[in-house]
């Protein structure tokens, strides 16, 4: 007999027992209570838990947080962050390590499941295992770890951390899970040793709203203070030295740079290898109108150049002026590189009005893009489809956004050639993907 759907709202603060059946996008598990979907934090699919209801405003679903594990998964571990342990009251747990109670291999399998489910539901991409192989086993290897993370249990990798200051007490800490409450903590286990060394944990900070901790690969660690009422953080525009193996890059201390110590190298190598495969297949034209959109400090344009050689023509487009200046410096040895400060949609609109020879070069070109978490979106994808480049190399930090943009590309005549995923945020639900599309 099927479960009857309940219309009576659950009460916030009440505790319920749940059988956890799956994982949703966003790092929360899925269960049902009297037919109503419950998104439950700090659980693992396959477990039976007791959970406290934290949100019951919607009739179709509720939210809850585990307070006791009744039947634990074999993949449950002691939380890597003691303050986020399930033994602690849910309102006192810090956010930012929502998978910290799960074995690393299972974390990656869960992320792979979210990616494949998103690509199937929103992108129309079907996945199948090799003959004689279970799909679950195939997915378990889909999300690639960063070298050294398994040995370190996924700890000590974050080179950039934002903390907040409690306006009442002045104490510094992360926000609580799914809240704006500052939670005092004694350590930051996901952060590098340098970050932990300079973090002002337990020290009152007067007149300060935010504390950004930055540990550049080739420079001294530093603290950027966001004062109450100020628009900018002191030192945020300073340049720092970053390293991708033996190659140096400059970036703004308060600007965008991948937070995992190994992520810049992982993504550099992935884009370089993707371009290399296109070259081997005769699909990449170094002299065409190649673009690097949302280009930041030029990391991925440099990866394109390493694959294609010094004859590469590429324009990197970034809305932040400081990042564009950094990209111009980082790509200064590449004669055919141009760094532009512009919003991506406006730049593409200008290109769509360009003369026929320019449009032809763009059509022969390859576009690399690394959009924000929300994805490139319908308008930009429509512009890309109209420009019709030969290849699109898409770096994504959100699987649903990637899947939706994948659907747009497929409907515009592109075929997905390659899909990879990288575990650049251990102990969280986040990960990065790389998808390569070629015009049919």
C-alpha cells in the first residue's frame, strides 16, 4: 500500500524518525515522513535517524537536521570538525563541512550521483556502465580526487576562508549551518596550516564585520578586514603571487582564485588536456577567434596556450578590472593574448554585430568558459549558439547549472564529448566539472 500524503504541517522543533533514501543537490539527504519529502542535514543515504524539524512552512516538503543516528551507515565517520558533530545541538554546528561525517570515497560517489542525476534530468544525458559493470561502481570512480587528499583525509586544503564577526560579542567564526549566526570554533580543519596560524579565533574584533584569510602559494598569508560600514576590505586589491606547479601567476588578495591548494593545477591540466585532445582530433584552430569567458586572472587562457603553443590567439573576458589587469600580466608573454574588462553578455553582443571575417574566425574558434555558480544562463548560451564556435569547453562549479546549459548547447547542435569531475572541496557537497562540447 502506498503511503498517504499528509497535509498537516510538521511543527518546527519537533523530532521525527526518518529512513534516509537519497542525496539531493545542496548537500542534504532525502527522506519521507507521512508521504511528505523531508530534506535532512547531516545524514547519509541508507541510515535511519532521529531529526529535528527546522522548516515546515511548505506543504510539499520540510527540512530537518539529525540529532541522533539510530542505524548508521558503514560510511559514517567521526566528524572532521568536532564542533560540527551530530552530538552537538544543531543550532550550534558551524557550516562549511556538511559532508565531514562521511568517508571520502562515499562523498565522491554521492557527488557523482548528483552530477549524473542532474545531467540526466536537466541535460538529457543518459549514463550507462560498461558491459559487466554496475553503474554504481562506475560512478564511484567518476569524481577524481586531488593528489594527496586521501593521505590527508581531505583536510588542510583551503587557502581562502571567510569568517564573520558577531556584532554583539565581537567573536570571530564561521556562520552556523544554514544560518547567519556566528559560531565560535577552536580550529578550521579544512584550512591550511597558515590559515589556522593567523586566524583570530577566540579574539574579539571591534568594528569588524568580516575576516578574510588568504594563504597564497607564493606569498605570505594575510588577513583582510571588512570594517563595519566600509565597502572594501583593507588589502583586498593588493596583488599576491600564486603558483601552478612552477608557473607564477599574480592575483588580487581579495579576488577570485580557486580555494583548494591543488585546484589551480588540476583545472589548468584538465583544460590543457582537453585542448590537446581537440588538437589531436583536428578540431582546434590556434589562429581562430578563441575566447576565455569569465576569465579571471587568466589561468585557463594560459592552459589553452600551453596546449596550443605560442601562436595561440585568445581573448580573455572578465568583468572585474583588477582581475583583467592581472590576466594581462599573466599572459604578457603570449603575443596573441588580449585581456578585456567587460561583462560577458555585453561582449558577446558586440561580437554578434561584428563584420563577417570576425564572425568567421569566431565560428572556427573554441570558447572556454568558467561561469559563476549560477551558470552562464539562457541569454549567454543563446549568444554562444548564435556565434556557433567549433568547440565549447565548460568548467562548472554547480552540476544543475551545468546540466541546464548542457541542454541549451545540445539543442543548438552541440554534442557532449567529455565529462570529468574533480573533488576540489572535500567534506562539502561542492565539486567542479569539465565538459567538452563540439558542434555537430
